[in-house]
C-alpha cells in the first residue's frame, strides 16, 4: 500500500498548485516532496502528474486517484483533530493568517498564553494585508475585518474595534484643534491605502444622512497604518486609526484623541464607526478541534481588552 505521507504530498501539491506549496504545508523540502510523489507513482505503476518548469497537471489516472484519496485524507485529518480533543491535548500545526496591524498589536501578545495551554500545538502566524488563499496556503483560520471578507466563508464575529481621529500635541499647538467635521477640511489629513487592492480608505463623512467625499488636504497617503500613525506622532497631521493602534500613544501622551461636536443641519458630520473583525474558516461544515479551541480562546480574552476600548476624545 502507498505511503500515507506520499499520498498527503500528492494531495497538498494539487490543492496548493505546486510541489513547493505542498512542501511548505508539510514542513519538508521541495526535493523531498518531489521524491514523495515520484515514490507514489512508482508504487502505483502510473504517472499521476505531468510536470514542466512552470506548471503541472493531472493525468487521467491522477484525476481518478485524487478523487478517491482526497476525501479519505480529509476524513483522516478530521479524525486526528477530534481524537486529540478527546484526550484533552491538542497537537499538530495550527496556521493562522491575520491582518497585519491587528496581528501585530492585538493577536501576537495574546498568543503565548494560548500556546502554554496547548504546548503540543505548533502555531504558525502569517501576518499580512495581502490576499491569502486559505486553501493553497493551508491556513486553518484567518482573521479579517468586514470589508475584506470573501463570499461563502464561514465566519464568527470576534471584536468591534472603535476607530478614532488622533493628532500629536505639537500638531494641535501649531494648527489648532478641529471642532466639527467641516474643520477637518482645513487640516493635514493622513489617509490609508489598502495594499491588497489599492483602494483609498475614505473618511466617513456624511451630510444630511448621506455619505459624501469632500476634498481633503492630504499630507500623506500610506499603505501601512503603523507608519501613518508614526507620521502623526511626529506632528505630521491627523490620522484615523483603530483604538488598538492609537492606545499606546494616547497613554504616553504622544497622541490626543479628538472628539468632534455635531454640526448643524446641512453641515458635514463624521461617523467614526468600528472595525469589525471575524474569524474565517475554509470549511463551513467542519471546524477542527484546534481551530475551535483557538477561536474560543480569542472570544474569552478579547472582551474588555484595554486596547480595543473606545478612547475618550478631547474637544477643543
């Protein structure tokens, strides 16, 4: 009977689109992954994959074999996950993808306590704002905010994070403090551009209940919200950032949260809103025990997290 590791390599290569992808998922070298597939083909006595330097494709025999073994391998992985929970100890690898700023400021500091609870679980954290293909990159759970959720994903709400306008004391001393939303049009504004799709994150202005996009004096546009926040800390302008980013700077007195007064009818209003984060799973029907444990842990520790609370704004 063919080696289970060889079958796993074959399936992962097809799921990920390359032998190199299978190697990354299994924690082995590309050469070892290629040897596993070659060994499987020798044992079966047939070619499963045709390979070139740029691509690979299933043969007719490979298509039939994949259709039979992929569901079996999936059931084996589910069984292993469930058994690990029965014995009270999770093991194996847990690969988590997370939006960069949330992963850096919120998730990473929370993870040591989780790994202490589950010492046999190998945690891998992928912190990035680019598009992550959860299937090809073998991601067990991804943490995303609402605007980048993909249709058809199974999701679970994690946190609604306030977003606040902030500026450095030095900036406010030089330029004054905005009192109402209309005042922001005369200030140096720092805007975020999404790295994943190039979209500029417009500020949430409304007039008479309708969203509007007035012209702003943009002092800088950045694809990294931490860099924009540092720009604001240095006195470069006003930034609109999640509380988990601004919290430390506010505590240190390096940023001041701004509270705007409501304008009169017909004037601009600024609706702060929240960044809503979700845990996203690739399989709507089955969530492995290790993923359930991880998400349950986050739901335990995120409520009341100090950096996720609304910061008291200061009016002029």
